[in-house]
């Protein structure tokens, strides 16, 4: 877990896409999830996030 010094957030950065039931489990205990542009989460997975207490979703696209 990394501490964001400027804003005081605890961050856990993982390389996995959070778009399956198995990887969505990793969101337990977190308030925010960042989904990358090529990470297609289904309604089922989004409902799991809601059940786990995730309140904020950020969808990030990369621009080159």
C-alpha cells in the first residue's frame, strides 16, 4: 500500500483488470476503483463493487 503524500490517500496499485468476479473481490474494503479504458466491467461486476461498499468509480483512458 502506498501513501499519496500530497492528498493523504492510501493507494494500492495492482496490474490486474478488475472486470471479473475473481478480480472484483480485490475491491473489498476500498472506496474507489479505477477502471482502465480497456477494462470492460459487466453489470454483475459493478453490482459486486456496490455490494462491497465501493462508492467512486474512475474510468481512465490513456492518450498518446
